[in-house]
């Protein structure tokens, strides 16, 4: 076989001496390897698909396959590295150029689309290499601390995509008669590496999956193998973890005493992919330099938990990138923090085992993704070593910004909005989509730019604003539910890995604006505040972030039309975030005032307002389901910090103005405030910078208090005013929520020469115009049918009622035609026969029954959900009691009461409709026999209508018959003219095309009000004028029509009275039976017409009722029930991480004794659940009860402003140690009769080291009577 040189074994020299030494080591190892590689003719022209191949082992495999002449397609999300690889291989002589496709392997839908694209383009896949995988820092936790979210993340990155990509590709290989699938495993599960339990589980599962698929696909010639590499020196490891210590340990662990390179694993891939390995399948092939031999020799536990654990854990702290081998460089586990950040204090250098070092973390390293109180307990970050490591989404960066928070970005998936809009235009509009080809391309490009804004750079502002502006514009052109399934992942809360998918343009706009606010906040955090200009810039960015959130809350959320808005964008969350950014903006102004040397009184006013804003943010955060407890503790601590700072500055002002007694009072209050702030350090929620600031402020205030008390007691002798007599500090508010004009008025920035470019789809008729056309047509039809035609039909009914009462036309027909059938009767009978009258009626009754049953089923589904929710609520109320189950009952709830009331209204609709249906059926039953006669043959009709004898009539009778016939014919002509009028009205309504005129009106409105979105309400005056002009004359004619009919009916009544009189005088009784028969048939005909009209009304009623019981009732009930069940879960399992009262009750003007402050050492020792310090004695002090010494009837200041005064009272008492209770262990055994009190005050925490309690007692058995306190 011929051989060619390999370029993958060379690396450029770096100036860094450490890197030069590492690269020298690589060269030494490389020299011991073959510098030639084998050629496999069977691989030439083969289609190879590789995942995660922009760097490392995957990149080596891409190059070797290309040098074999294969057609290579590789997937990755590292665009820059992938393009560099493609460009480099394009210049390599004799090698094919690979094809790169951007793909996140955790997105299974996108992964499947890529597989289908490859199959569609090449028609086959011969080799599949499932290479993508990642052992990031978030994977290194013990089993006890693995959360469902982290487990799902690791499985998605390391296992799931291998299974489902195989699922897509294997059928094609089976059809083509063969292929090779190579799955990338690891030796970690055989060592084992105990510090990465989920990662090793996934890699073990790869082996099992490989064997299963080898057996399943082997019958069609498809081979499936896995490769288990050891420690491979990829470029990332060379730059980061290839230390002298690592080299020595790795050489000791391996049989081969050299560093292994990615190309060596890639060569094994070539062999398994080629026909040279045609008999090899189902195997797991180790490429580790003999590491596994060491494991089987008895050193596995040492090597597994030591060297490889350090490789995956400790050494990752040296890298500038996450340890994503390939495939998903956006995995959150790969995001680390700066080593010089307050949240990442380096451990001591003399510790032999880094896993025992103190583990520290940033307050916002995973901001809002999971509850910090749980996340840190379950998943502490790995200890950090020297060197800087960047964290992409870290909200606290460096010591200068350690106390500032920012929003993380929300993530979205790819979506072709242009395709959705094209399809909608094609189906709903009479304009061709090709007219808007350029606009369709632009909208997709805008969305692509907007969702890719993931870094805090000013260039992202215009991208987000431009897309948001165009979204606001096209909202007037298209309906809110155009058909695009927008997918967004939450940024805060407990479900950050669970996307929310909604067909809602406003939902898309809300997410884009959220990311704009996040960008402003991150720009503010990243702005250096070392200069006055930097402080002003940061304050402005925070104000803009607050303004965007305010705009979302007031303008976008109310138009969202979603019963389940995202939990991290609900009213309380947006309010909390807005107040948070206003607080941080105000803090910038406070900082500038301090730097510029403003007077103490002015600084005190600024600090007081900062404290107010942090308090408001914390109050709203307590009501939010998305803001983590760590953020709430942060806001609370900052609230107390600035309350103390405000009092301290006010005390300095008092000193300058020689008010020495007030100085002492305010310094005392400042000590109390800062002490309360230090209470938030319990549990390790706070960033170390915040804690250091609090401790530093406390030391300064205590020193000044000691000096002030001494001076006042010995020299000035001023009385110290009590708490209630201190004047409330004034506020100086500088921070305002400023909505960017591009967000507040986006239409002003749309135009040919405007900032956002021309408005898209401007030639498309706005959707609001189509809605307006529909409104006009509905209003026109209602006017024509209900106000005109229905009144005319009512007049006809009045005619037939009178005729039926006086026996017309039967009495006339019996006398005029004593033999045979009258022509009018024959005509009516023929009409009913042609219409299949009885069959039509019965089918209509059946259809209405089906509609009614469907409506009842939907209604019962909603009522059943209501009843089930009520029963669940009652059971829980009985189980937990009203003290814990504090929410209102189902029917007492505001929304629930409305729904129960709506259910009662709908039941009334059904009852009323059932009565109406019964009346119509009775009409049909009463006339069914006569309708059978009319629909039968003429012979049947003649048999039903008896003949009468012909007799000569006297002249008086003939004259009365002539008058009655004339009056009757006048009525018939009136009725005929009326029928033609109704037909003409309906035809004119059908021809009434308002579109041309309303388009002109819309164009006029757009020219007159260019900055205002057109809504249907703008056309109200236009509608009224048009309806009045076209149909008002018809309404006026109704009165004339009614008067004329009344006159003619009176003529008929007079003529009929004279006719009946002459009949009685002549004694003509032989035609009475014929007269009655004819009259019955004529009445049956008109009853048929009436029943048909009733059934059409019933059909429309039940169709309309379907929307009411479906969209208006059942769907709303489901949303409300889901919300109630979420509330129930919260009540059943309340948050336990906070041991603090609601912020609304924490009034700083309340009097109570300050507590002893905790030093930094005590702060670190009090958080075993979050940090791992060296073993030290932990002392817990019992907080004294807060005393409220306010007199009855004393006026209370504004809660927000008064909170600056303090949480402490007038008297400063030292906390008294509480001696533990000494009880017999048998008497302290818990029994059900004792009960458990949640949140009650418990005894002092026992010492874990067997030492004495603070009160001098010893550790005792827990006393149930003292309750359990969580948090």
C-alpha cells in the first residue's frame, strides 16, 4: 500500500515557554510514530458523515478520510474552526474538500434534517462516525448531586444523538446493502472514573448500543463498532492540561510511554470504515496506549479516581474553552468562571488532593437556570486552579463587578419565517408571494442575526432592535397566529432546558425584546466603572434595560393572548428585573457621587433610593416563580447594605453639623442594617464580593460608632434620640426606566433611508384590513338578514296566520273549483316532492342532534375538569388544613368563579335550545301526515281532497267571491313582490364588495398617520356611512310595507266576511269538507317552510355555541386548571431554602436588637453545603426575638422609605446564649400526636464534632416540641 505524510502531527510554536515545552513533548511523541499512513482503496468515493469534527479527533478523522478520496460531510456548531478546517483541506493536494453543516447534535429535529439533507444530496451514506461528545465541568459531580436537568444534558450530549442519528442513517445503509457505523465511547467506564458518573454511564451505554445495533443491522451487511480512546492529546489539551505532572502520571498509567494523538484514533476509524475490516462488527476497540492493562493489573482504582479524574476535573480550570470534545460547544457545562473573580478564590497550593479543597461558586454562574439553593447543594463546581477561565454567561465578572447582576440570553432554534409567511400569503391573500421575494429573504436574515446575538457587544443592539421593529410592523399585516412555531428556551427558572413553542408573533417579539434587555444589562456589567464616563455609560445601559422590560410589561404582554405566558416573563418577574436594573443604575450614580466627593447628605439620599429599589426588586422576586433564591438573597443583602450606607453618610453629615447625639443614633442604626445584611450570608448564597463589602462597611461603621459614643459620653453629652424620633431620610432618584425610541416608536425608524430600512411587506394589504372587511361583511349580513329580511318574513307570517284563521284560500278554491285539484296546490305538492321534504327535515333533525351532542360533550369535558379541580382542592384542603392551604377555593377564586358562572350560563343555553328543539319537533309531528300527502302522488291528493257538486250561485255570492278573490290576489302580488325584493337584497349583499373602497381608505390612513398601526376600529365611521347609504333606504321602506299590508289585510277581512255571509244565506254546505281539506294542505305547506327556517336557525345556533363551549369555555378551563395545579404543587412542596420573613414585613424602622456580625471566616465556615473548606469548628448563634416597641397609634412612615431607618430597635442588646434542653432520649422519641411544626424556631444546631454548644451545653437529641426549621 502507498503511504503519504500526515500534517496533523505538527503544531506551530508559541511564545509562551510553558506551551513551547508542551509542544516539544508532543513532537517527541510524534517522532516515535509512523509518519506515513495507509491507503484504503475501498474508501475512495465513499460518503462519510462525521459529527463533532471541527476540532480534535473529529478533525483528524475528516482530514484522513479526505486524503482517502472520500466524500466527507461533518457536523459541528463551531463555525469558525470548521471553516478553517475546510479552507485548509481545500489547499491540500490530492485530498477532497469536505462539506461542513452547522448542527447542534442536542437538537434532534435539526440533526434529523441534516441527515435527510445528506441522503438527499448524495443518495447514500457509507460510513457514519458518531464522534460528538463532551465531559464538561458540569459533569463532574457525585451521583448524589446529579439533578434531572444535568443528567438529561449529559445524556443529550454523549448518547442520545448517537442513537437517533443511527436511526436516520441505518435504513439507508440497509437498503444499499452495507455500511459501517462507528460510535465514539471512552475507557472512563472501565477504569472507572468515579467523578463523572453520568458521563461514564453514557459511555458504557454506547458499548451496549453498539452490540445491539450490530446484531440488529448485521443481516443487511451493516457493521457497527465502537472505539474507546484513552487520554488523547488534542489541541485543547496541549494548550491547557498537558503539564509535566500530567505527562508523568499518564506515562505511568500507559504501557506506551508517550503521548497519544488524535490521528492515532482517526487511523483506527479508517480501518473500521474500510473493507479491510469487513468481518469485524459489534466490537469495542480500545485505543489508550495500554491504560486498560494497568487497570486490570490492580492500579485501576488509583488511576481512575486520580489521574483521569484530575484530567476531567482539576485540569479543566486551565483551559480557555470548555472540554467539549466536539459537537456542542454551547453546552452550559462548558461555561466556567474567571479565576480572579470573587467567586473563584484559588485553593491553597499545598493541598495534595484538589477534590478536598474549598469549592466556591459565583452567585450568577447559572443565573436563574436552576434554583441556586438546590443547584449548589447538588452540583458544586470543580475547584479552580491558577489561570483565567472565561465564563460566557457569568453575570459577575471580576472584582469590579462582583456585586452586579445581568440577565442571560434566551435561546431559540432555527426557523424559516419566510416559508411560513409565503404559505400564508399564498393561501389567505389574493397577492402572489413572489411579489415579496426580497422581503421574505430580509425577514429570515433579520431573525437569523437576532437569535445569534449571544455575546455582549454593541453591534447586537441594532440587530435586535431592527428585527423587533419589523415584527411590530408585520403584526399589522398578519394575524398573531400566522402558523410559525417559535421555539424559545427560558433563561431563568427551573425549566431552562425545556423549550416553549408557540404560534404567536407577539411571543416572538417578547423574546427578542427580552434579549435586548439582557444585552443592555450585560453591556453594563462589562463596562469598566473605573472612570466617570464608564460609570455614566453603565448607568445608562441599566436604565435602557429597565426601559425595555417596562415596555414589555406594559405594551407587549397585554397583547400576548396566552393563558400560560413564560414564567420568566410574567408580571412579577418583569417587575423584579426592572427594579433590579433601576437599582443598579442608581448604584452607579451613587458610586459617581462617592468618587466625585459629593457631600455626605447628597450621597445619603442617593444610597437611600438604591436601598428602596433593591427592596422593590426583592418584593417582586418573592412572587416570581423564575427568580432564584440566590438572586433574592442578593437583592435583600444589597437593600440592607445601602440602608446602612445611607445611615452612615447621614451620620457623617450629623458630625459635620455637630449633631453628635443623632450621629450616634444613625451609626447604631447603620450597624443594625449591615448586621441584617450579613444574615443573608447564611447558606452561601451571596457572592464573596458582596460579603466582603458588608464586612468592610460593618468594621468601618463599628469603629466610627465606638469613637462617636466615646466622644459624646465624655465631651459633648448630647442626648441620643430614640429610633422613633429620627427623621426619615430624603431620597434623590436618578435612575429612570428609559425606553429606547427604537423600541417605543419603531415605525419612526422604518423607511427607505431610515435606520431599520424599508418596512417589509408594505405592498401587502394589512391583515387588519382583512379583519375589517370581515367585520363589515358580518355587520352587513346581520343588518340585511335580521333587520330587513327577517322583518319581511315576519310580515309574511302575519299574512299566513290570518289566512289560516279565516280559511283562505281553501274556501275560495272549494267554491271556484269543486272538482279536481287547484293549480296552486299542485304547484306546492310538486315543490315538496322535488325537495324531498320529509327526508330533508329528518336529516336536518339528525344533524342538529349531532351538533348538540358534540357541543354537550365539549361542555362536559370542561365542567368535568372544573369538578375534578374542585375535588382536588377540597381533598388537599382537608389534608393540609387552611393554615397551609391558603389559596381561595375553586368557586371563590376570581377566574374560577367566572368559569363556574359561565358554565351556568351555558347550561341555560342548552336548556333553552332543548325547549326550542322540542317545539320544532312538535310542529313536524303535527304536520307529518299532511306532508306525506303533499309529497305523495296526485291520486293520493285527489283522494284526500273530496269533490263537491257544482251548483249555480246567485249573483250576490258571485259578487262576494269576486271581491274576495281580488283582495286575496292583491295580497299574493304583495307577497310575490316581497320575495323578489328579498332575493334582490341578498344578491346585492353578495355583490357588495367593499375591498376596493376600504383599500383606498387604508391608504389614506397610512398617509395621514404613518406612525400608527392600522386597526379595524379605524374603519368604524367608514362602515357606518356605507351601510347607511346602501341599506338605510331599505329599512325606511319597511314601515311603508307594513302599512300597505295592514290596509290590504283589512280589505281581505271585509271581503271574506261578506263572502261567508252570502254562503250562509245561500245555504251552501256541500263544499265544507273540501274546503277544510284544501286549507289543511295549504297550511301544511307553509308550516314546512317555517320548520325549514327554524332548523336553519338551530343549525347556526349550535355551530356558534361550539365556539363558545370550546374556545371560550373548555380551553380556558384547561388553562386555569393547569395553573391551579401548579399552585397546588408549590403549596404541597413549598420552597425551603429561605429562612427569612417576607420583605414587605422587614421594616427598618422596627425596633429590635442587632445581632453579632459574622466575620468572613465565620461566613465561610457556615456553608458546608456549598463550599468545602478545611475542617473548622462551626459555631451557631441563636437569634433573639425581634422586639417591637412602637407605641399604640404611632404613625408609620411609607414602608419603602421608612425601611432605611433600620431593622434594629432603640436598645442594643447582646444576644443571650440558649442552653440546650436536657431530656431523656426515650421521651424525645417522636410520635404522631406531637405533630411537626414547619418554619418554627428550633433549638441551636448541634455540633457535628461533638463539641459544646454556644451556651456551654452538649449536643442533645432533637426535641420535637421545638419544631423543624428549613432553610
